[in-house]
């Protein structure tokens, strides 16, 4: 049944095996793009959030030292 469906789309085994390497590369490139997209925005957010957090952390630490 699967062979009939594949032949319906005019795909033969020779072409499928010839393009196998490109297919794997395309899948890998898609996976990389899917990972790059959220990582880029996470890093962008970290560039803003981490310095703000560090400033508040240091201010709170300085306040605790003065209260002793």
C-alpha cells in the first residue's frame, strides 16, 4: 500500500536514495533553525534581565551589611 502511494507521487527508489543525503541535511537545517529562534530571544532577554537583577542583588546585599 505504501509503495502504491509513493508511486502515485512519481517517486522511485533510485531518486529517493539519491536525495537521501540532502533530505537529512534539510531536516538538520530545520532543526537548527527551530533551536536558534528561541535561543536568540532568550539571550536577548538575558542581556536585559541579568544586569538589572545584579544591580538589585548588590543593593540588597549592601543594605543587609549596613543593618548589622
